[in-house]
């Protein structure tokens, strides 16, 4: 079992079987979103990051400030920055505006 400990500036994973703590990365965390059975999404100051806690790897999906994300299918999700909400395809890395000029209340 993997436990995630989050601070505003640091993210740690703890492997409960091995009692091993590891610094994942130093990011400015905005939000944490469950993604699938072995991954979570970190909405951070400089992008959207998918963290696979089984393989202990991460990859940047989007390289712009992200405040919230909502997966709605296997390869698509809604992603919001401070004022815009758009659909994001994780396979093609394409985004299309869903709602422009709104203010998201988090």
C-alpha cells in the first residue's frame, strides 16, 4: 500500500510494506485528483502531472497552471485554470475550450 503525504510545497510517498519514505517532487500543489486505480493527478503551479504510485513514476500532461481536473473518460478530462475550463485529450494533448471566462470556485 502506498500513502501520499502532501505539503504545500512537497509531496511524499510512503511504502507501507517497506516503511520507506520518498520525496516525489517539490511543486506548488493546487489540487489532488484521483485518476484511475494506480494513478492520481497533481494540479500544480506549472502544470498537470499524472503520478503512478505503483510504478513510482510521474509524467507532465499539461505545461500550464492548473487548478482543477475532472476525468470523464479513459483519455479525456475537464481541466480548469483560474478562469477557463476546457476539455483535454490525454492521448493527443489537445485542448478545446468548454467554457471561457468563468471563475472557478475551488
